[in-house]
C-alpha cells in the first residue's frame, strides 16, 4: 500500500537560455489517486518570461541551424545520457502526477529516448537534394529549417508524445520552447531540463504555467514559426485560431473515436484478446489512439464479451505506485465525471452496462478519480458513449452482420486518428484498412504498444493536421527551398 503523504514534494523551475529561472507564482500539482496529497509545485511563468524563452530560442537559431545535421545529431545523442540513471525517479514522479501505473510511466520515459534514436537514424536524409536537370533550367530542391518552434504537450503520455516532435524539430535545425501540461508538468520539465542543459543555450527551453498567462506568447509571437499541439479538437481549434493571426504553421494531433472491427474469421485466442484489451484499457483508457468503439461480427459477439470480461474481472484499482494495481485513476475529477455521465446516459437509454474491477488491498478509491472499467453492450449508434470520445475505462461493443455496414458505421464519425481490423485473412485486412478513413490502421492489434514509430503518424478529419515521426515528421519542421540555374 502506498501512502502519498509520505512521498517528498517535487519542485521544478523554468529553463531559459541555458539557465534555471525562478518565478513569483507556482502551479500546485495534486495526486489524481489521492486528492489530499500534493505531489509538488512547478514554476508558473509570466508572459514576460515566456517571451524571454522565445527570444532565447530565436537568438540561438542562427548558430544551431548552421551546424550540419550530423553535428546536431551527435549533440542531441550526448544530451540524452543523464536520462537513464534518472528513469526510476522520473517514472515515480510521472505516476504521482499523472495517475497511471508505474510500469507505463517507465515505458513513457523509455519511449522518449527511443524516439530520439529513431529520428537520428534519419539524419543522413536531411541534406538530400533533388535535382531537376536542364533544359530549360537546372533546379536544386532542398530543405531549410523554420526557426523557433513551440511544442505544447498533454498530460497522458507527455514524454513519448513530446518525442514525436522534439527530436525532429531539433534535427531539422529549429530551436524549441516546450510547454508541459499544467496539471502534470513535473516529470516532463525535469527531463527536458536535463537534455537542454547539455545543448547550447537557447536551443531548448521549457516554460511551465497557466495557458491564459503564457499561451498567447508561445503561439502568437512573430518569432514563433510553428506550433505543435497535442490535445482535444477544441484545444486544437483554439490554437489554430490564435496561430492564424500571424499565419504560424501548426501540427495538431487531436482526439480520436477509434473503431476496431472484429470480423467473423478473427483469431480470438487468449493472446489476441489480451491485445484487444490493452488497446482499449491501457492508461485507464486515456490514450488518443485507444480503441473507443468495438464493432464485432454477431457470430463472435459473445466470445469477445466473455474474453474481455475475464480480463476485466482481474483489474485491481488503486495508486499507480502499488505493484498490485493494474489500473489507476482518471487524471481529473472532471474527466471522471464526464466518462461516468456517458456510461449512465447509455444505461438510461436501455444499453446493458457491465462493471468490473476491485480495489487493491488498502486502496482508498473514495480519495481519487477512480472509475470501475465497464463494457457498454449494444448501445444505439447515436448514444453519447458511441459518438463522443470517452477517454476513459469504457467502450461500447456493437454487433454487426454485414461488413459494409460495419465500415460505414466506423467511418460515420468526426474523428479519423486510428482504427483496427481483426481477421486472419491479410488480403481482407488490407482491403478493409484501405476503406477506413483514419491516419493509421492496426491489424490484429490496437494502440500505442503496437505503433510502428518509424512511420508517420497523424489523423484525418478533426483528429488533426500534419504528421509526426518518420522522415515526413522531420520535413514538417522544414521549408522546401528551390534554386534554379540557367541552362
């Protein structure tokens, strides 16, 4: 049993132009598993301090962009060295402020370094020049860095998500200001500071604070050439509107209402059902690419329900630092209440709701943002739990008889982030994947644990703009430059 009151408070500062900087105000960080426990305090930057970070990044851009991609890659790789020894502390802090179990926090920190390595593997492609031969001209097409980039990070997987854009921006030759999530800023701030301290001053800066105080500066300052935002469609719309005033480019990785389609010939072995389960319920369902709607061929419907129910019955709720716990709380009381309302709405309209999970020994669920995981069986297609993104430990399970009908229902949504197809016929899987309007389609798996991080990632529709990771992700931080010579 974990007693959050006995854990030390964590404090973080700003990091601007190679130096730690204090602030007059702080953000208080509360443990989602115990509302009475204070995890720590992060500096709350003023608008003036946010502007200083942008100014420092702008000043550092010239020398940083003048280095070769190989020189930048070598500096970045060396800057990651301190993170390995600090990983256990990072994971503990992240669990305390975020709520997810320690194993997931540890993986979050590992993925941060792994995505840097994948990006640096692409270094030799950054100097590639395409030549259009004469006549009438000999034209060379290359890529140049943009300038200052602001990266705004969400609470759920902050380190992994940051590393879908930060290494790409730095390798491209851009300089960066990172804004961690205000409700869970501590682990991200500590990690970014350790990397930034090993880079030239101003190349990487981190400012924490309230959105209303510093958001405008980090998005609308004329020296900011691109903003990367991960969050809700509503948040992305606000960022895009702010950026439009200065025609600042944006990459938006937004929410998803991701469908999973289980066909009649799907493998439903224990391993397969486990993959489906984690694709739904990892991080208490608080992952943008988690499965949010489950369409199952009627001939396999009961089998899927029974398999998921068996795993859900083993769920143990409690503090994420408790090794016996398999599911932590939701991050905020507001999100807990929202998910609960979706489930109750479905129940009120006649859907069967099955609840699972028990508290771990000694767990005080009444002190945190806990919800028992649920299955919502055969709700109406227009039910809120089907139409809206739950971002919590529940999923509607909907039977279908006709494959075309399943595809049409899966595509009938505002989102377009991820999807999955479950079948033993790979030709059938490819054909079906090509009909699903999402940026990424998994086959016989679903979710972040199965993402090929070498590939570009992003969404259709209201799930976002632009792509992260892969060479496409690096090109998002560069401008195409053509030079023409007379024949």
